[in-house]
């Protein structure tokens, strides 16, 4: 067993497998108490091989044996290892759950070394989820515990991570101090990789602070280090840092030479290549060479698209464009400055919801696509709606307004940071106990003035509006914005508002409508799986009220113990015109397709995950997720808000109704009752949802507050 573990660390996998198989045979014959240890090491072998499925299976076996034998040390190792597998597969929410269980047990038995690693691994999961405050706390505790256990290599790792967290918070002084501390420790330990990482990080901080002399000093140290420890990637990255320094100093000739040297290197990685191309384009734009700038911007976009298309994992493609957000900001600013309104809109449109579109059989990246030269005025005319397409940029934001009449207008808006701050403030007010029309009127009115008023003349009262949001606007219900005339009122009273992830999705050929009384799958009122998801008191009443609007012969109901993930997957969901969930839901920020509808427990399973939903094609006219956060809680550059609503759209649903925030059980039941009653009278889902909301808004009860009627939104599919 020990020899197998050693061969694993030496990456001699066949020898490792041979020894561990022999160890397992001996353990089965004479030492069954060691089968858990063997399973743990076999899991580690699979982990190092990159076979996460087998690794997870082995670690689960080890966990089961550890618990049966009452071995807390083995149980800690198995729990922590399962956390590592979840981290490797970027299932960070799940990783935190495993690590929490491991940490509690590790601390109870006084295992300092394991405690330190678990703390740090948990911190990394929180960092990836964007919770830098929690990450800083956990990294700090991990560094202290590692120091107490005498593991200075781990102390170094956690200090570098602490610096990354400060950098993400844009606390550049704290990041600098932490990186310098880590760099000194790396030199003491003669850790070559960490030395390079520390110097690169310090140079990046210097560039953000505009301290080009310090950045140059750190770059020179990197070059001296590379002479002694050759590394081609590090050498190229040092060239990119040097180019950014020269750009900052306005030494354009020198910067161009450095960038060209990167681009002429056949071994330059894609990320370096597209950044060099984008910075070269910006250089040409500043030098009043627009043709050269446009050429390099196009090259950079093509490099990004080629790198993205090489990624097979759909979930990884969702987040890819986050890495290139600055490039697209620069390109759009360049096009808008040259009055290339249509070109700017085309670029913006082709970056939106690419993963969703590809999953639905549409490839926006192909220039040969029939959508490439789409006349957006025709789309607005066909939909009989004014389309408002937004782009939030670091310097400028933009709104393209497309009217059915054929008008296309571009408006320049404040920067992303300014809009984000206003949206965050107003979103918090919407969740408060009082009506925002009384308490936060200024914030709601300001957002209306910023986001809607510029295009007001293109939006007749009572007309249909399709919002194509970006960034933080994905989490904003535009219906709650406060229009000023004739007196302050919610914009929902002026327009029928729906949402689309992409202009190209709107331009694609739409499915034909389902019958008004098509087949219904009604699933919900599940048995509570645990205390985190208590019973929903109004769930049964909501399900009963919905059933009355459909013929019994066309209705399939899965409730109570029958409302399980497996029952949905085995129901042939593609046969239904309407699917309605009445349940709790969870929203995963880091792995949106780990978002789930919480149903009744069957074995260990009680969650219907987004990744499972996309594997079962739908033809539904409407999927309604009557649950909290069904729309998702994280938006991605280019892809938009990704969660359960995205998953059902990706599966083929023509429309999805889902919530942006926590919903009230009682008001939701009332809203859904009115929604389906309106639909039974022939109204389409978007109009029916608006009417249901207006009935609450005008009810004269506590339900008139946006908190109760505004979380649900209608998302358009193919």
C-alpha cells in the first residue's frame, strides 16, 4: 500500500496500480480493517490520473468504511479528498459542504495538518465563488495552522492566495505587502515556481497602480530568474508586462515592438496572444491608425473564439468570455467612437449567450451564419416590440434601442461601476419591508432616467419591450423602475416587459406555439428532505389551483413522495406543453448548472440539477419555476444570468418564468393562480404574467409591494 502511494506521487501509475491491487487482495484475505486505507489511496491514484469519477467512487468507499469502523482520521481524509474532487471539477458549493464536515471532525481529533489544508481548500472555494471576505479569513487561519504544524510550503501557498484575494478586492497596498512577504518566504524555501508567481503578481499590482518604475523593477527580476531557470511562458509573460509598461509611459514604438515579438512567437499561448493583439489594437487606435486597430481587434476576437471553441465542457465555456471582457470593452469603444453603430451592435450581439445558442444548434461565431448580417429592425418588427440591448463597459456603457418602425438608436450610458452601484442599492431596497415607491423613489427614478428614458420616444405606452440585459442588469427587474409621468409609478404599468439572453436568439426561427390547453406536468409539494428545506405551507393549494385550468386527462401530477428528481427525468418531459414546479430551489454561483430544484428524497438524491435538465430535451411552451432564485444568482460576461431558467431554455423550452430572489409562499400561490387563469383565457404567458402582477400591485394589500410581485420574470427561448 505504501509503495503504491509512493509510485502515485512519482507519477508511475501502472506500478502504483499494480501495488495497490495487490494490497487490496491481501487486505481482503487477511486485513479487512485496511480496506478503507487502500480505497483512499486508490482514489488518490485516480485523482492524479485525472479520473475524477473513479476518484470520487473510491473516496466514497473509504468514507463508508471509515464510518463503519469508527475511524475518524480515515473519515477526515475521505471527506477532505471528496472536497478536493469537487474543487477540481469546480463544484465549489459541494466542495464547501464536504470540507465543512471534514473540518469539524479534524478539529475534534486535533489533526492540525489536515485542519490547515481543509481551511485553505475551503477558502479557495469561497474565493472562486466571489466571497473574498470569507476567503481571506479562511486563508489566514490556514496559514496560521500550517505554521503551527510546521508546514512552511503550505504557509507559502496560503499567503499567495491571500494576496490574490486582496488583489480581487482592489486593495493594492495589502496585496503588495502580502505578495512581498510570500516572495521572501519563497526565496527562503527556494521554491522557483512561487518566486516567479510572486514577482509576476507584484508587477501586475504595480501596473494597476500606475507605478511603472516598480513594475519594471519586478519585470527585470523575473528576467534574471528566468536566465537561471528557463521557462518560455514566463519569458513571454515578462514581455507582455514590459509592453504594458511602455504603453503606460506612452512609448508606443517600443510597445509595438514588444507586442509584435509575442505575436511572432509560434509557442505563445492563446491568452497571451489575444491580449497582445488587443493591446496592439488599442495602441493603433491611440496612434490614429483606425484600419490597423480594427484589424488587430478582429484578430484578437478570432483568437478568443478559437480558444473558446476548443473547450469541450459546456460549463467551462459558459465562463470563458469573462477572461476577455476588457478586449470587447475596448473594441466597442473604438467602434462607437468611429460612429460604427451597426458594427458595434453586431459585435455585442455575437458575444451574447454563445453557449446557450450553440446548445440550441445556432453558431453565432460563424461568419457564414444566416444571422451574421441580420437586419435587427426586421426582428423588432416581427416581434412587434421595442428591443433594448445593453452593454456595460468599464469606461462607457451603451444602449441600442431598436423600434418596430425601423429606427435604431445608440445611447451612451454611465460606466459599469456607476450602474452596478445603483442597481445594487435599488435591489437591496426592493427586498426591504417597505414599498420602494415611498422609500427609494430617488434610486428607482434615477435608474429609469439612466436606462429607459433615453429610448422613451421609441416605446409607446402599453407596448411590448424586450430587454437584452448585461452584467448587473441581469438581476434587475426593469418593471420596478419608477417612471415620472404623470406621477411616479412602476414601469410595469407602461409596458409588457420580457427578457432575452441574446439578439441572435430573437433572430432565430421560433418554435410554433403549443395548444392553449396542452399537456401539463405539475410537480411539487415535495416531502421535506431536511431542515434546510422545510415544507411549503401553500404548495398544495398552489398545485390545486393550477390543475383547475387544465383538463384532467391532460394533466400529470407528481406530488409528495412521488415528486422526486428521478420521476421528472423518467416522465418524458419533452411530451409536455407546460411544466410547473412548486418547490424550494438552490442557486449555485460558481457552477450554475449545479443549481437545483429541491424535491422529495429518493435514496440520497433529492435535487434535480441544471446539468440533468439540459440533458432532457423539451418542447414546452412554458416552464414555470415557482421557487426562490430560479433565474440564477450569477451572471457571466457574454452569457448573462445562468441558473435553472438558463438550463430549461437550453433544454429547448420556448419560455421560462423564474424568480430573481426569495419568494413568499402565499403571494406566489395567488400570483400563479391568476397567471394560469389569464392563460386559460388565451393570453400569452408574458401578458398573463404582467396581468397577474398588476392584480397584486393594485390589490391594496401588503402584496402591492414589489418584493411580492416583482421577483418573477419571463425569459424568452427559441
